């Protein structure tokens, strides 16, 4: 372990063995933040982690270095580790577990962390929603083209289970709730389209 050894404080885990996380709606002025992609350049108020897994793997493998990076940023989403429809239950649990564990660890160190909504097939919806406390601010990546029906099924289950106070939606737009702020996936600046969409939800 050497210089990368860290001491993780006690983390509250529920019956499913998933760490418990929460992001307060008063933690930031969510409407005004500029968001950049994790691992990209530029100066932004916050970073989202809806990126390829290889950009996120070091956060788990070198947790001390990852903590230093997120502390410097100040506001981040939790890592969005990939969950595919055909993943077996242990792999789904592992991906959810490490996203929640890192989020809980960073929160304990004073970072503002927005939990991410992730899911695979409907048989794992309850597992995928575990660990996010009700009324938390959450983040989600929009649906890819052609996946809208399945995506809406998943996000509606997450909303009914978690009852988030605010949803930060990154990428392709979908209409599914009133308490949503829309942000582009690949730039931190709000386009006129996204500004218009957000003004409707104020």
C-alpha cells in the first residue's frame, strides 16, 4: 500500500451492504453551477463523472490520490461505474457498492458529492437504488437514442424509491419529472436550449 494507504472512517451501510449517502439541496446553488467532465481540462465549478470507466478506475485503486483530486474540485458527482443489462447480481452490487463507498468517503472529508442514479435490468432496480437516502439531490445521465422506454422505466423506479429533492440531468433530454435541471454532457456552459429548459422548471 505504501504512500497510498488510507484509513476510511466508519461508513453507514444498510441491509444490502451498500453505504448510505445524501446530498443536501442547500449544499450549492445548483442552477448556477458550470459542470465539466471528470478528467477534462478547463475551469469549472463542479465535475460530473459520466465518463468511461477507465477514467474512474484510479479513484477506486488509488483512493488517497482520488480524494486529493476531488477535494481540490469541491463539488463532484459520484463515480458512474458501468452497469450493463447482462451483468450478474454480484457485479451489479460491486459497481453500486464502490460508487457509494467513494461518495460516502468523500462526503466524510467535506466534499459535496451528488449520488448518481444507475440501474441495469428491472430485477436489480431495488439493489441499484439502495444507499441513497430520500430527498437527496441526485444526478443521472440521459438516455441514449433508442433506449428511452427502458430508461424511463428505470428512472421512474429510482424516483419513486428515493424521492429526490432535485435531479441533475446530464446529456440527452427526457421529460419525466418537474424537479429536474438539465445540463449538457460535454461542456460546462449551459446552451440556450438548456437555459430555456431549466427556466421552465424554476
